C-alpha cells in the first residue's frame, strides 16, 4: 500500500492506494514544518482513524508540503512519518515539486503555485531548480490566499474598504482591530487566519474592489516570480496548481498574457495527478 500526501498550510490531502486502486482519500489539517513541531505533527496523525487503521500496511509514503524545502525541514517531517508509519519508506519534498509532477510528469517546464501561498520554479524533469522565491507568508506569497487575506484586513483596518463591502464583512466576521492584531501577531498559525477569508473573497469577487485587489496580486506575482523565470527559460508556458490559480484562472491568464507569458495547465488540487503518477511508478 502507498500513501500520497499534498499539504498546504491550511489543509493536507491524503490518498491511500493498494494494487492500483484507491483505498481511501481524505482531508485533514495542513502540516508545515515552519509552523508545527514534531510533537504536534505526531499528535495530528494519531487523531486520524483513517491513518491509524492503515498505518502498518503502508510500505511507501510520498509527502509533498509547503515549507518542506530545506534538508533540515524535510528530515523533520520524514522523522515523524517514519515514527508513525513504521514499515514505510518515506519520501518528503516541497510543494513546488508536487506541482511539477502533477502538471508535467517527468517532462521539463515551468510551474507555479497560487494557493494558500505562492511560488514558482523551473523543473528539469527530475527536480526543481533553486531560486529566491518562496519567502513565506510575511515577506512574500504575492497573489496567494494569504496575501489576499492580508490586503483585505488592511483595507478593513485602514477604512479604505468600500462601505457596501465593509458592511458584508462586518456581518460575516465579528472582528475588530484588537482581535485581528492578536490573531496575526500573537496566536499560533496566523496563516490559517489570513487564508480563512478565501470564501468571502470568492463570494464577492465581482465587486470592483475585490477584483482590483486580485489583479494587483497577480501583477505582483507575475513581475516577481514569472518574469525572471521566463527570461531565463523563454518560450515555455507556466503550469499552475492551487485554489487561487484555479478559482481566478481567467484573470490570471489575462494578467500573464499582458506580459507575454503563456499559461498552460491549471489544476486546483495536485493530489489526483500525484496519485496517478505514483501508481504508475509502483
């Protein structure tokens, strides 16, 4: 039996398969080595009956997650998974690699992520090349759900949010300046709070203020991430994964086209194609 996992900061998608067939699939809290220590991750695994029931049967586990880029953080995740899945050979890699495998397979190309966070890279068919992107939810993540949440809250606190939208926001969320600042700067996992406004943004995406904000995020993303890559690797389309890329695909393509950049495949959740990829390998 194999387990394939794709984890953002907000959610992690799991698929367990045996002899070419899916045994079970489910979603649980995201696992990010930047945000969670080994004890927390192990406790999270032990809360899942799905995992407890199949843990000893799993022989291979492929985990891809936000924050799992450096060797130190990969080892952190791998150590916990080996402790829980005692008979499994464990592979841990970055979420950008998952985007590459799910959109390109073993082919060369450019990949981007616009989901809870944002990133981009060149994939040489085996691994993604190092770059200066992916600086996390404080310094980076332009165009992502995290970035959109930050901009939404700033407009609310600065009172630049249009009155009609502000009324909808206040009706939906019992928040004030004190609560917001506490959740962002004092509470654990501020990224979960920042990305929690994704549904509100989607529900109001036709509002001129929201639409302008998303276009601004995509423009920053293209200029920061894609332009350097497309200059280094010209004439390549960029393939995307992530809820924001999929949810606002038409707008993303429009912004990219304005810079002469072609968008290829766009998929919301890479877990399905990841599972197919590894089922064909095992």
